[in-house]
C-alpha cells in the first residue's frame, strides 16, 4: 500500500503542476480558456493576475507533496507522511471548498479532488 500511496500522491502533485502551468504560465492560451472559462480577451486580462497567484498556490501544494514523497522514501516515513498529508490534504480541502461554493464547478472540483483523497486514504493505510 505504501507504493500506491506514493504513486497517488505523485499523480495528485503532477495534476496540480499542470494546473499551475495553465493558470500561471498559459492563462491566455486555448487550453486554459477551455478549462477555466475566461472566453473573451477582456475576461482573460481581468483575471490574469488572480490566476497567476492561484497557479502558484497549486505549485506550492504540489511541491509539499513531492517533498513528502522524497522524505518518506529517503529519510523519515513519519515526517514524509506528514508532508504528504499537508500537501494532498490541502488539495482535497480546496476541492471540497470549490465543490460546496460553486455548483457550476463541481465537475472540476471532483477532478481536482479525487486523487488527493485517494492519496490520503492510501497513506493512512500505509502508515497504520
């Protein structure tokens, strides 16, 4: 189960790195527009700084989870698990907030939150 926990954590981190890329680096491109919905050039311009900041939030969550994997494997499973829980727990919590607060974005919340929830469950099983 440890390997599954680490793989699920890595997948959740990669997804959030992709979200970082779209929000912070490719906000004006077609993929970000399709995914997040700013259709007009005016909407893109107005939301660009917000999306840039939001993207870095996703980057930092991914980095916490990835550092957790490295620490879990290379040094201390307890500290690594704590970092994994901090990273994927925050990802799952953010997805829950999106799910509850924005009914039109529930599909995105589920896509964003499923891997972190599975990573939490697998990590709990692995460390117990």
